């Protein structure tokens, strides 16, 4: 593909002549013959410094935010990140324009809503794809997880493969980081879904105002054709981007609402009213927050022309790994694994399980390293208020001392009570939590959900909470 063609997409000016582009690259260490190396000022380093290495490795041209002293052609742009997304979309033939896309953003619920949409589209007989925290899936293809929203080159290459594979509808998680870093900027979503906004990612955004502002960029007429909004969340009132909207909720008047008919730890039977069309679904996930997730998915699908029958069947078919998932029983106690890693998520999961707990409610959790430190004592306090006993342990410590993280959580816990134990190594912590259980108890293992690795000092080790639990309870008294 000619550099001039890509320049038309990203704007800017070409200096140093033409070039034929055969690949895209942002890592100079893997740059090769014919690649277009894209530079931008990153959150930690300025990749302009590596343009010379990319040139030495055979890159055909450079995209940069200021003129560089290189001998190969360079496309000088105002915003390297935005240019990267626009160039990636064009290089792969703009697959986003040929697919019906639903973007889902919010602090909690993105993975569940996108999986529900995937099942709904499939139930309607559509070829569907899903992209998010648990990876990507379409047809018989499964892509391992990397980031909630893939980086632009990977994202548009994946969308192109989906289109090539006959996919018609794509449900995609859109993180606040992705919005702030313009990873998916060329996509105009057929529907953009807002789930909720609660504390998270303040290590990156600094304030809740900045975090919310990133989410808000999705809900304009330049980014989506329809906004699907949770009317019960206060942040919805700030989403005034001039885009056509439809609302869902349980407490406030909304276009789409629901009536839970029967609830248990195994799930909820719910009656949905989708703009005066009714359908009943048996959700395989418990909790009021999963009713919200179901409403979000159903509202978006209904406006996209999916039948209520397919919506009901799709919701009833949905299971999501590690999302308040019952993984076994031990000594007459039930064990659940959940991804809850925010104050709001932990509180909601504990509140749901409290309603089904005849004995004591035990929670095991930690907080990730090199992430939002402010939420650590908050989550400790929430655990103290909403559980009978807590085991505070390591999550993904990354480059931090796990004991220091545990100490920050414990500081919040100690404001309310002392009914906790600190066990640094997560597998040992699970074994200890299991030893506390008696008939009628519930254990919630929170924070990692369906993750299959544990990140320590830059290395991702194989680790799965569910596997650990099953290993320890296998063959023992259930």
C-alpha cells in the first residue's frame, strides 16, 4: 500500500518521497523490510527515540509527530496515536465499516454484556464475534486475551479477519484507556452501551472527572449512531453528546426495564419489557447487577432489530468464566469465583451472596500492583463491612511488593474490624480460606475471575483460581 494512501487517512505531510508499505509496526525491535514504523509520545517513553533503530532494520517509512533526521520517507502528523488508529483501519481495508458493531464501556459489566450480545446475535442466526478481557471469539476461532481493547494494529487486523470469516455482528469491550489513547477511534459504533461509572484506574486518569471524560467521548454523534444508557447511573445525565439514545433501568423510568421473578445463587428468572415487547429469560448468573447487564444487552440488540425470542434464548444461554461463577462445594459450603476488582464490584458481589448465605460469608481478595492505590483501603473497608471473615492476599502484584499492597488493604479493613488474615501467596491463601468453611458458608474468591495468569515482576505465570480451588477440593468432602 502506498504511503500517500495512508497519508490521506491520517492527514499530515510527507517528507522525503514515496514508499510502498507492506506492514505496520510500533516496536522497533521487530521492525522489518517494508514496515511503516509509527511514533508517538507514550505514557512512559517517547517512541521517536527508536525510529533510527526501525530504519536500520529496514522500515520503509516513519510516522512521526515532528521531523526526524532519517533518510527514509516520513509522514509528519499532529497526533501519532490517532494516526496509528486511522492508518491501521485503512491498511486493513476499513473492516469496521463493513461490520455491525456494538461497543460496551463502563467500569463493571463490559465482559458480561458483550458475551450476552454474542449469544443473542448467535441465537438470531447471525455470525457473531466478541472482543474483550477474555480474548476474542468468532466461528471456531478463539484468540487469547491480551488487553481489554487490543492495540490498533491488532484490533483492525482482527476485525479484518472477522469480516473475512463471515462475521456480521461484533460486540466489543471499549475500555477508558482505549478511549483516552484513541485505539479504536475510526470506529463509528452502531450502538454504544454505557453500564456504570465507579472508582477505578485513578493511577492512570488521576481523577474521577478525567476517567469519566474518557468514557464520555464515546457518546457523541461522531462515535456512535445510538447510545444505550443506564438511566439509574448518575453519570448518564452527563452524556449529552447529541446522539440518539435509548435508556434501560430498574429504578427510574426507562425505555426498557425488567422484573426479576425468581432469584437464587444459581441465577435469576427475569421478565424484560423492551419498549413494550415482553420476553422472559433465565439468567445463569445471580445478582441485580447481572439483571442490569442483561437489560443493557437486550436493549441494544432490540434496537438493532434482533427478535425478542432470540434475545431471550441468547440471555438464557450466556455463561461467563469467572463472573460470580459457582465453581464447587466443600464441606457443605458453596465456592464462587468473581472478577470483582473494584470497590463497587466487590460490594455488589458480596451483597448478592449475603442474601443466599445461611452461615458465614468469607471473602478472599487482593489488589493489583502498579494500579489505582486509592481503592485498596476502600476495598478493605468494604470487605470488613460486608463479610464475616476475609483473607487478604496477592492479586497481580506486578512490580510492587505484595506485602505492601496487603498492608494498604488491611489499613482500610482495620477501620471497621479485625476479622481477617493476611496470606501473601494466593494458592496458600485459597487453601487457608477453604479450611475455614463449614456447612451453609459461602466463599467468594474475588479479583481475578477467569484470568489464567498471575503477573509478578513482569513475568506472567500460569495461574487460575478455579483450577487451584478444584485441585484442593477434588476428592474431599463436598
